[in-house]
């Protein structure tokens, strides 16, 4: 019985002298500053770690874009509020109701 291993043409051939290079961590999330020095061909512990790292970076970019979009929306709302706050149109549209038809002075008694 002969066993043959076929490699698909789309699979990248890893050079024999290339090391894994995966950043090592301690306590799951704390980087140590060291990297895996095992040959990439022999390292089964960090298989395709580069794809996962690229996915993490892309996810972080999406989070930053989402936060930036929220900040732009807040800035737009603040600018709109500031523009409308002291506008002439708001003063012209403001109505004061005179409850006492005899008095023409709209100031309160203590303001006079």
C-alpha cells in the first residue's frame, strides 16, 4: 500500500529556514516580547497565526472607524445646536404671551 500526499497548487510552500515568528504571550493576553523560534514547517502550535493576527487588526480598524463615525455624529449635533442657539430666526419666532391685557409692560414687577 502506498500513500501519496497531494498538495494543492494554491498552497504556499514554506521555505525550510523560515521560523514561525508568532508573538508569545503569558496569561493568555499579556505579550512577553518574545517570538516563537521553531521552524514554520514544524510548528503546529501556531498554525496560520498570521491570518488570525490580520483578522484582529481588521477588527480593530472597524472598531476605530465606528467610534470615529460616532464622534463625527456628536460633533455635527453640537455644531447644529450651537448654530441654532443664538440665531436671529429663533429670536424672531419666539412668542411672549401677555396674560394681562391691561398691562403693556411685559417685565415682571421686580424687574421694573
